C-alpha cells in the first residue's frame, strides 16, 4: 500500500505538479504542457503530459483527474513515477495525463471551473470553450493509434469496484482486471449500475456511444483496449491507489 508524504488536504494541483516534475527530472522522463484551461477569474491552469520510452511504438495512454474530486488516479500516477520499473513494461511507450481537470482538482469537485463535466467529447463540446479540457485531450491524442486507453476514475459513493468497457466479443484482459481487483477490494455485482446494464461481475459493457473519453477513442478505432476503471471512493485511499497500480501493471504486461 502507499502512504502520502503530506496530508491530503495540502495536495493542491501545484503541489502535485511539483512532485511529478521532480520525479520526471530524476527519471529523465519527458513532460510538456499540452494546453491551458481557463477559469472565471482569468487564471489559466496548464495541462501536462508525461511521455515514457518515446522510442517504443506501442502506446499505452493513461488519463486521470477528469473529475476533480476523484483523487486516487492522479495520486496513483505520482506513486507510479516513484517506482516505474515495478509497474511499467519497458517495451511500451506511455503517454500519461496525470490531471485532466486541474481546476476541479484544486476545488475538490467533479466539474471544471465552469461547472462542466469534461468527460465529454462531442461536436457540441468541441465547439464550447467551457470544455477546454476535453478539447485539449482530444487534440493531443488525435489520429494516434493506441494499444490501450485507460481512464482512471473513482465512484466516491461506492465500496465496490467496477469498469466501463466496449467489446464485440469477450476480451480476456477486462475479466483479468476484475479478478485481480477482487483480491483486494469488493467488486460490484449489480446488473444495473447508474442506469447502465452490467454483467453482474463488475463490467458495464456499453453498446452505444455515451461521449466519455474511453468511448470516443474506441469508436474512432484508435484503441482496441479502452476502459474506464471506477475505484470505490469509500475505501481507504491507499487501497484505491494500489488497485490503479495493479491494473496498470496487469494491462501493461498483457500487451505483446
């Protein structure tokens, strides 16, 4: 399990970025600003991307912090950077977006500074500057072929884990994610989760495009493996971070 070096309340976006950039320097990982979001008080937040092993051809894309109060994803990225050899496959290129919604992270709320849920890519949101975070992510990944797109989320009202996926035929890796996670935390066995049909074993297998990031890259044919994991927000933070790290490692080493 992983502990934090400072109290959680002190983890501002600036604090998190400072630690991430320090670790990138230490590991000689590439980091860059891919765009700036706006707020109602003219404050601009930079959105960063980290690239690991840029010489590799197969891309594993990890995105976190879409919803600001879902903190386990960004903090899992921080933990990953502290010991990358433990979690990452040296034969993959990793493109990591540690916090997609920095204003939401600082505000500790789901939405961005304009009250928008930015996990939404559609013609309408791409034409609206209040969804700048989604536009920046979509533009940076545009036309790339991804081996994996993984979006790290958490359901703050749940004690059990579940996953959103798309597939035409059962894919082993999604079932492996569920089986592995079940060893350290409960898995949601409901057959209806937030109004969506589930398989009773923690998987929501979408059949229609609902505009979420993992939907977008799946339907564009950019990612064969595309999923959103939902760690249970009512469990200890260390457990949620560990679930994310375990899943990154499992998926990483499933890619040939």
